[in-house]
């Protein structure tokens, strides 16, 4: 079950703009519920103030952590109760002033003590958050994290393993390797020869795929440049091909990698926003320079479109280009019996990006990078005397240092491992299917409403639509979204199709119900009518 850090009854989405009752996320004790911070939630002994300094400086023994976790949970609920919807009502500058005023000095000469600071700032954070557990918070690939994952994250934070050396993370090193094996199997790689690493997200996973593609292309090119050693100034011109609808990180990563954004060749899409394999073939044939990588997308951020992976894989192989699949969003379909076949062909890729902080219900960050051949990661390998000396490795101490671009690295594996073991593939798949059902329901309601227009049937869990009962749809759709934000009543996405403004629901909350979606759409229509006046 997804965590609702907010135990309020379901929010009513009303389009009327109410004056915000609490424009300022409050840390003000005057405004706050009874000062719960200094009493035990079970109603037993209050925490004596004298202990507070010890708590502030204390480490993660249960004596220190338990009372603070109690404070934190209570303040999360208190803070959320100050919001009337998924996001605080008000204008951004007013809200920012409120946060600054309520937090006060973030490095006072003398500290306030652990309980007071934690309670005050948690309340401000909760009242001032966009709550993905609220069914009206549906703009982005921003999921409500599962309670079990949040609890696991807390355990990992308490132990603070770091995966850059075995002696900082013995069990977590094993678990990460195990989890990557399971995920490699899920995408269709051979777990024994595949490898990978947990990342900060799709952006970093795409960067890794492009880095490995770049280095593989240059090593095989005439002159055999070794980019890690020599740089790429003397290298032949490399090209990266992806669909017009690929994630913007492809361009930015090309800049980071010294290829330049102009190295990216956008390939046309069909009417369903999927890369056209014939157009890819043509672009590869015409391409000047070496086609280092083809990047297919499994789940575009707006339409959820899934490129035809099997056909693209054949074309890429014919042109000896590395195939990276950006499945940051669509990878979640692999858990679902109903949707998994949409990703047929994924196994033929050289690398893949998955994001379990989207369809995976994990706290950020939960990115995954996988590569079919472990040796592809060689360009990242380094020998560091204090982390992975050769004699340690010979003595059987494994090192994941060379799998990552990072050094110190969180055990993001832990929450994912706990969640997947808790839910199993069936449970994960059911959550995906529930979100997919909500998207199909939303599409039916939009089609039935004369004031709304549906852009296309949903593939995954996003629904692109707009309000049409107006002569000026671009202005009204843009303005109605801000009206809902200002009222704090709904967080709806916005995008553009062929230069026109459209709205988007990204439905990642498996606890939301069909009537929540109905209420959200009704709020959009009401806000549209008000903006049109
Ligand atoms: C979210 C997303 C990304 C970026 O992932 P981050 O985790 O935000 O870095 C890349 N590609 C696609 C298709 C995405 O949906």
C-alpha cells in the first residue's frame, strides 16, 4: 500500500479560488496544534528538555532515533493538515516568504535542539509540499512512495552504507549485485553476463549508456581513440540518434560527453509518437560521422509512447550502433502481465535505464542502469589504493566502485529490495495495472465530456487532454492550471503538442479511485470556465 503521509479524509477539489487559510506553511507555535514535540505519542513520559541537546548530537541508536521518529511522524501529519489540498494555496513568492519567515535562521549561533528543529521544519515541509499521495497531485512522474519503502529507506539511512567499497557496505554490496541480477533477468538479459548499477535516475542512467556507447564506438573506430585517456578532441565525429520525443537529457548528456548537442539526430515519429524504424534506417544511412548510439524510449514522458524496440534493435545492429533503451518510465510495465509485452525487444538492447521512483513507488532516488555485457563498464574501472586495492580483490573482497560514475554512493538498493520482496512481481504488476486502469478511466471521462478533448488513448498511465470550451484554448489551459495551483486544489501537468498548450494527468497513485479522477477532471472544467470569463 502506498504511504499516505497525510491521514486527512480525501481532498475535495474545488475550482473556486478560496483565499488561502494558511498561506504560510507554519512553524509558528501559536498557529500550531498542541506542542506535541515534547510528549511521547503513547502519552507516557514527556521527553525532558535536557535530553534534547543529546538528541541533537546523538547518533542512530534506537534511544535517540525512536523519539525523533515519533516527532517526525506527528509533525508530518500536523503539517499536512494545514494544507487544504495537494499543494499549499497561494502565490509562489508569498509561499517562499512564508517558508523563510517560519523556518528562521538555518544556522543560528545556538541551536534550538533536535526536537524543536525537527518538529518545526517537518511541519513547514509537510504543509508546504506537493503531496504525491493526494489523488489530485497528478502532474509529474512523481509517485507516492510505499510505506514499506520509506521505512526501509530509514533503516538504510541509519546504517549509512556506502557502496564505493566493500568494507563500508558488505551486505548492501551483495544485495545490489543480487537485485541487478533480478532486474537484468526481468529485462531479458542473461544475469550471469549482465551488469549495472543503481543511479540517481534516468538522467544519470542515460548518461552512462551514452558514455559506454561513445567509448565503444571510439575504441572500434579507425585510430582507436581511448577517450578515457586521450579525450575526444582528435576523435571522429560521433552521432546519437533518438526519436523527436526522447527525453531532453539525451541532448544535455551529449553536451556533457563532449559530443555536443548537435551530435543528436532526432528521428521522426509516427502518429502515436513512436520512433519510425524506417526513418531511423534512413537517418543512419545518411548520417555523417559514426553512429555511436541509438536511443529508443520505452515510455515517453508525455504520451507514454513506446518505440518499437525489436525493429529498432535490428536497425541499430545492422549499423553497429549501441542500442540504449530509456525505459525510465515504461520499465514499470515489465512487472505487469498485461503490459509487459509492450517492451518486447528490450532484451536485444545493449543497455537500459529504469526508474523505480516512477512506476516502482520508491522514494527518490531509485534509478537503475543495466548493461547486457559486464565488460562494457570497463571504461569506468579505476584502481584506488584506499578503496579497492588489487590484493583485496584477489583475497575475495568485491568492489562496485568501477560500476558507477560516483564514489560515495547510497544503498538505494535496500528499499527496492524490501519492496520487491514484499510485493513480488504480482503485487508490483497490480500496482502498475491499477494506475493503467485509472488512466483508461480518465480517457473515457474526457471523451464523454464536451468541454474536454483527449489527445490520444493512454499507453501507460499518462493522459494528455485539454479544455476546449473556449475561443482561446492556449491561454485558458495554461491559466487554469495555475489557477488550480494557486487555489492549492490540484496539481495538473502541462505540455505542448505541435505548439499548442495541453494538460496532462500522470496517474501514479494506485490508491486513487475513479471518483478521485472524476473530481479532478471536474475541477479542471470548472477552472477552465472561470478562466474563460
Ligand atoms: C523521468 C525520465 C527521465 C529522467 O529521469 P530522472 O530520474 O528524472 O533523472 C528520462 N527519461 C524518461 C523517459 C523519463 O520519463
